[in-house]
C-alpha cells in the first residue's frame, strides 16, 4: 500500500481532508510520510537549506545568540537552553555550537524538537559527542531562558486554505475524483478567524491560516516572556498571507502537491504578521521584520565571507563566493526569506534587529 492508497481509503470512509490534514499525513505518516522515510536535504535530496549552503549562516546565527546572551547578563541568567525546532541534519546546530564554544562561561544545554525518528538518527550522527535532548513537541522543554533559532521550520507546519465567497468562506479540501486525489471546496460558512483579511481579500481570493505556527510562536513567546531569552524565526513568506502558496518540491523542482503523496516536501509561505501577533499577545516583544540579506549583513557576513575567501583558491573560492551571493542577494534567498525575532519586554533588542529594514518602508 502507498500513502495515496491509504489516503483514498481514508477519504472514502471519513470524507474530504483539510489541507492541514493532508500535509500532516504526507510529511509525518509513520510508515509512508516524507520525513519518516528519507533525508531530503542537500544536492542529493529535494531541497537545500541555508545551513547546507554555507557554514557562515550557522556561525552568524550562533554569534547573534551569543551576543544576545551576553546582553542579558550572560551566566547570571543560569543555564542557556539552546533550542532548534526542525533541525534537519543538525548542520545549523553544529555550526552554532562551534561559535558558542568560544564564548567564556557559556555551556549551552542543547534541545532539538524533531518529530521524525529517521531525522533524529541523522542528527545524532552529525552531533556525535554533543549531549542532546530530543523533544517531539515544545511542551516538554524544561524551564529556563530559551535561545532558539528556527530556520525553515514554520513553512512545513500544516496550513488551512479558504476561498472567499460573498460574506462567507469555503475551505479548500482534498477529496477523491475518479479514483484520484483532487482539490475541492467545502460548503460556504462564516469564519471569524478570517476577519483580519476580509478587507484585503477579493471575491474568489484565497487566504491561508497556520494555527500550528501561531500556536508554536505563542508557546515560545510565553516561555521567553516568563524566563527570558530570544527566538529567531527565518523562513520564506511575507507580512500578510494572500493567495495559494502551497508547494511541493521533489528533486529540487516543483511538482503537483497531490501527485504521489509522501514523496515530495510540502511547504507554504509563512504569514509573519500572525507570528508577530501571537508572540505579542503572549507577552513578548517583537522585532522589526528583516530580509535574510539584511540580517546576515548586519551580523557581518560580508566581512566573514572576505576572510574565508582569502584562504581559498580556484573552484573552492568560487563556490564560497557563490554561496555568499545565494544567501544574501535580493534576487536569491536574501529577499525571499524573512527574519523575525522575539525577546522579553524590557530586555535589549536582539542583535541586528535594532532598527527597521528599509526594504519594508
């Protein structure tokens, strides 16, 4: 049996699935789910994340956390809970730890939030020799100051999609048509959770909600508001969600999200306005939104790239400079990816987030 067969049988019995339910099954089904059956990262996988492109990304993220930790009193805070949700291969954490190891009196307590048993094994190998505690959800994190980087985590959380019809909304669903998975729409209904976008959504326009992302941001913000620390969210998306952004990637190319369920990565753009609102409602201070390019440049990536380039020659130097360009250029990841930080009210701004990004003027 394939995941598609399983889902067709489930729909035939229980009715159409929400997009959220389809994403959850496709990514995390324990036998057929995408993350349960493969290592999807890098050139040999389906997509490449920033930490896999260059060590500079993780080094600067670690530097950002280190400075934030020192700005908040350093070791006087007690233990530092170094947290990463959706840590992929563990590459970002390994690069951050290499930087944090150089900070006097700092020995972080490493916590990874990972739902995939397969990826936990990959992370264990990458972080061999590091004392790591794994968590299935944020709820089991211990109490204490949380210092967290979430890179391309929120985009994989399940979304729901709604199409406006008059004063009501129709939820997009996955059903079965002629024996195949197909998109459809539920009957119209009122939805008070979409009032914030009624004024900007035309008739027939689509809006996406991600309750899991807002809930995660709220949980982390509640902890930071109570015990201190910072959280940095890096993902592709924008300030307000509009339109259909659900996409599937296989072998670094877009494919039909419903074709061969469980064989492609499913993601959607992050609505940073809702992340900020959830964090603020939970009592945390929210930074200005930055582009990834602005964030990395404010942290010193240009200087770091030049220093590393001076030690390289030939193809290695060319690859290194290409990686810097890919991470920062506005035509590459520099503009597409956004960065948002949260911290406890009354504490210093997170480094690099002291002033707004002119890109959003």
